[in-house]
C-alpha cells in the first residue's frame, strides 16, 4: 500500500547526516559490501549513474518502517515549520553495519539501521502546517521520529504522490 513517510531533520546529528547522504547522492559502490545483494541489484538498476540518496531511522521505529512500500512511497523531510525536501523511496533494508559506516552513532549511542534509499531528493519549502492539513493531520503535528502513514483518501495528495513516484 502506498505510504508517506514523515521525517524530522532537526537535531545536530540529523543535520550532519543530511549533509552527508541526503543533500547529495552517494556512490553505491562505496557501500556495496554493506547492502544485501537483491537490494544492491535493484539500486544499480534504478540508478545507472551509480549514485543514490540514503536516510535512516532508529530501530525503535520498526512498526513505522514496516509500512513503507518501496517504489510506492514518498518521504517528506521537515525542519522547524517547513517541509524542506521530498524524495521517492526506491528500496529499504535493515543494516546496522551500513548505518554505522554512513553515520556512526548519535548522542544516545544509537545508529539508524532502518535504511531507505531514495532515487531522488528535491529541495522544497512548504509550510508544515499546510502539509499536515493536506494529510489529514493536526496542523501543529511536529513529526517526532519517523512516521509512516498510508495515503489519505485525497485526490490532491494522491495526484502529488503519483507525480513524485512516476520516475522511480
């Protein structure tokens, strides 16, 4: 089922990670030994140039992670009162070794092994309250951690997602 992943990018650790793997794509081959063979093959197929964007979340978000449908989900990244990026999720996997290699550990001593690979990331500036309203959420919802929601029954949201997922 298609989903929208809501992700906060506000802590210093998250901002550092965004600069490393979200604001610019990374070379797939640099991390190939940490990526499961079927996922690696899929990444190489969807990214002939050999680069991909990567993001992750903590293990505690596993119930949310299970809602993500690769090639059928979009992620929205928020900082403060604005949605600052959106991306199309190409593949997902769980890998602590890859997370450690990419980002290390945060101030809680944890890494982000619930990994999603994004074919593209687009920088945007959208009011988070308006986005929340469009998604059927409370306007002041602050998106703590990673949250995956199923696409609401909204033509506007469905059209937006269809456009974003079209090239995945």
